[in-house]
C-alpha cells in the first residue's frame, strides 16, 4: 500500500462453532501508524500484535508487551528498520 | 513468602513458524519458580528468524512453492498445499478429482507421522524410552508410504498448481494400503497403551489443564483446542480438496489436560489411517493429476487469496496478495504453533517444573534434539546447565526436592 501512504490491517476472525471467517479491514497512515490494541478483548491477538509491531512498526496502543526484537535480530532493531515495510 | 526465584530458561528446538522457520527452531521459555511450583513463564522468540515472508516477496510465485515447503520439515505438504490453493484461487484453476484425492492422501500420511512423532517425544520426555523407540520404528513405515506416494521421505514437494507432481500406480496403491493397514494396528495398540498405562496416566492426567474458555480466547488451535472441547477443524468447515466428499470425523475430548491432547492425536491418527484407506479404495480415474506447468502464466493477475488448511498442529492460514507481477506483493503465513506456543504461557502456572516439559510437549512444539535447561541459584549466583529430560524425570539431583534451596 506504499502508493497510498497507508498500512492496511486485516483482522481475520474465525467465529465458532460454524467456523465462519470474518475479516475486519482498516487502514492507518504510514507516518503515524498507531491503532488501539485488541488484546483486552481478544488475548489471542498477543502474538500477532507483537509480530506486526516488530516487522512493520505498527504501534498498538494499550498493549504493554510490545517490544522490538520479538523476531528481528538485534542489529536490525538498532538500525531502526522495519523489515517488511515496502518502499 | 517468596524468598527465592529460580530462573530456568529452557532451550528447546521447535518450529514456531516461518518467522522463525523450519524444523530446528530454538525458543526460550523463561520459567520463574517458587520452590517447585512454576509461577510465571515468559516465551522468548526470535532466535531463528529466517525472513521467509520477505524471501517469498523477491521470488516468483512458482519458486515460492518450494520455499514454503521449507518453512517446516514435518508439515511441508500442508504448507505447499495451502499456498498452491491460494495461487489456484487467484488464477481460477481447479484441480481434477484424482489430484484432490491424492493431495488428501499425502496430507493424511503426514498427519499420521506427525502425531506419532509427538507422541513418541512425549513418551521420551516422561522417561518411557522403549515406547519412544517402538513408535519411531512404526513411524518409519509411514515415512516409507510417503516416499512411495510423493518420492520424498520427508520433503515431498508434491503439490503443483492444478494438481500434484506425480501419479500413483495401482501397484503402489496396493503396497500403500498394506502399509497403512499394518500401521493402523499399531496405532490402536499405542492408543491402548496411552489409555491404560499407569505411569503415563500419572504424568499426563490433570497436568496443564486448559479450560475451553481459555482455549477460545487465546486463539489456541488444532489438537490443543480439540482436547479442551472446542470443535474446530478446517477440514470439516472449509471442505477444501476432497474433504467435501470424504467427510473426516472430528475427535473432541472435554478433559483439557495433557493426556486429552495426546489422546486426541491418537484418535486423529486412527481416523487419518481410515481416511487414507478410503482414498486408496475410491481413487477416481477422471484425469491425469499431473498438470503441464508450461501452460501456466508467468504473471498472476492482481488479486488476493486467503486459504486455511488443517495442519497436524492446527489451523494453518496463508494470505497471498498479487499486484499483477511475477512475484507476490505480500505473503502472510500464520502457523498453528505460532499461537499455540506463544499464547499459552499461562498454561504452565501452578504446575511443577517437572510438568513443564510435559505441558510443552503436549502442545506439539516438535522437540527434535537434546534440550537443556539453565538453573540459576540467585543466592549464590551459580548457574548450571542440565539436560531437559533429566529435569522432566524428577530423579537425581535436580528432580523431586533435590534443588529446593531454602
């Protein structure tokens, strides 16, 4: 989404018991990628939010566990690069 | 009063996902114990980040089929299957029935050997080495069956856009049926062993109890969720490939402990064996399942695809996005271990250190090598590395009350 200057976030949700998949789609600006965390509603989003923060630099407001280096090695963290960002 | 905290970083090798891909994947469990009781566990990741998703973005769609197969050694067939189905969705290609049946056969064989492997590992973790050897011996038969079908004992590279890489002759189908029948008898025997053996029961029953509510809210998947009474199975709900015709039975247990998770796996392995035999009996002959790759377009049309597959460890999802070029714009992989291991740190709390490896193994993290634990005595500051299995057996210096340093 580099042309539009946004980061798109898709929340894939599987609803039990029918296992229907519902996608919540939202976009946030690249310059200020901040969005409210859903970890208080869905604790299962913990791993996903940590991963997206580490690799794309999205800040989930309210998630106290956010940290760099969840996946990325320390040299990448020190250089301040988000590996999966385009452009 | 807590007057001593023993920090135990347990270094095990597990495949958590493409972010830390492949088979030999170290993860660090930092366990904080009060005496023998675990009070807190932190899961530290990032020791083997290979950047597979980035790699997929710089290679062509067709090369990526082989890269996603290398995400995980044990479940390479499901990874390629779910990726190939995403490409088929974007392209609008539909494989014929014979190809879809053969895909199911390959994936079910993989499920049998994966479930046998983790049950063998569990036997080893609780100190039952003979059972480990026996299960691994019988697992070799399944590997042989997989070799007959796909040509590769471990890495299959079996899936292709629009079909599979090689057809199955009638002669080989007969051999496969004989192998699977003999494995099925052994699976029944092992299931009985896990049901009736007193030692296994003592180590697994009521250890790592996971409530249904926690399993759902923490997004736990696969046999872990099904062992807690959550009926979730992508094979039944998505009906991909030939599962709409074969209709597999879903094994669900309500106990929620480590034992229930292992029993779900034995039940599923038996059903997979039955399913494989049914596939071999009713293999359609409607077409040649091996497509001509040269006819496929080099560039894929712009579009997105989201596919799910029931991997041995749970639901595996892929999101593939194409912008009309030769390479994918974005491939997102979410593996079942990614949520099952990272989100389940709460599961260890309240159990003893000797239960920690049992609970971890019951989540199927694919422990494949010698694991080690680091025990730190905060009073003296000394650190000692001890084998993970020795810790789990509760014997010797580190077991039982041996290191209760008061």
